[in-house]
C-alpha cells in the first residue's frame, strides 16, 4: 500500500515505477471524489500494490473502494458492512459525472 504519488502530475512517480517493474494494471483511477487518483496493480511476482491518494479523506475513500475488497478477496472474508444513511433531499451529479 502506497499513500500519495498516485495522481498524474510530474511529481507523482508511482505509475512510472510500476511500469518499470512490469505491473499489470487492474484499476487506474476511479470516478469518485474525493479519491479519484487511486490504483490497483499486481507485480509479476503476484504481490498487489494499492495506491491511495495523499489527501486523508481521499485515502479513506480509496481504502473502502479498493483496499477493503482486495483484502476480503485475498482472505476469503466478507466485506465489512457499510453504514446506511437516509437521504433528506435530492442528489444531483456534478457536471461530467455519470449518474
């Protein structure tokens, strides 16, 4: 697990490092905010790399999106239940976001 360096800027070097080590991409960014620049890759020796964004709130979102399902799958355990919160109004997607 790596926190930070998962975006696409000049100082974000994780992607290039994974390419140099022959990683197979499984997830390369997720359309969610906060938490967009997250990644999941597997190295040739079968080790998994989960890249979480540097922002703490975004990292928490990415951990729920990628890390928890990966750990559940690798250990054969069910995903932890997510809390349900009733909505009190309409929700509108931001421009350019499907949904």
